[in-house]
């Protein structure tokens, strides 16, 4: 029986399940739809996870590991502080899930769903927001050390500002707004970033 469950809960099926929650959120994703779309059986879900809530938490963790880690990579890998932040925001204006499919961010959607936000889900969301702000602050710190920033720039306030705008972009992307709207917002954020540079 465990081997049968392992075959049913393959990586592609788990990715399908994650994308269902990503597109619709926890409350609007009935377990029957997961069964219908992915083809894995209800017994496998309950045997492996225990129920819809536990399945959602597992998919939220999967999203955190597979999607947000990839999105945060520019902030980690660019030595140039301001270039790291610019690369991070520019990828948001080309990401298909944002520009074509109106899926936004599963973590941001989860944070907005206060009626269904339990402590474990809240902790995953808080961890992401903390990491995003920390990486923004570190990139701005590198920019300061590299002599790129005006001396008057408040590193923490700017990191908070930029991280908050990431949440705004993710929320905007779930609306039926034209792709150019998301692009223009990214450009405005980058205009703010350029305003931090030393003259």
C-alpha cells in the first residue's frame, strides 16, 4: 500500500496540487477538485497528509521551497546591491504566473485569507516575509558599503518599503489588470530605487 501511494503522489501530481491551491487559495479548492484534476485518490491524501488542511500546509511548504527560493535568488547571488534588487523586481514583470495567469503569490494569498489562516500557515508566511525583508536590507547594506547609496538613506525603512511593494505587486497580479500595469508599477519601484543612489 505505501508503494501504491508513492506512485500516485508523484512529483508532477504534487506540483499540480500546489498549483491548484496557488490559483484558487485554500477555501476555494475543494478536495473533490484536487482528486478530479490530479487523479490521485482521496485515500492517498488522507494516508499521507491526514486531510485537506495538512495537504495545504505541505503544498505551502512546497511553494516556499520551490517557487519563492527561485524568486529570491537574485537577492542572494548578485554582489552588486542595487543590481540585485533591480534583477529581483524585473523578473516579477516577466514571470508567467504573474503576467499571464493572474496567480500572484500563494503565500500572499494565504496571508490575505484571515478566516482560514491557522498558526502553521501564518508561520510559513511570516518566515517568507522576514526573509524577503532581510534580503532587501542586506542588498541595500551591500549597496551602502559599495558607495552606491546616499548617506541619508534609512536602510531598514527602505527594505520595509520595498518588501511591502512586493506584496502589492503580487496582489495586483491577481486582478484582471493589463500586463503593462504590473510592468509600470515595477518601473516606478525601480525609479524609487534609483532615487536612493548617491549623486
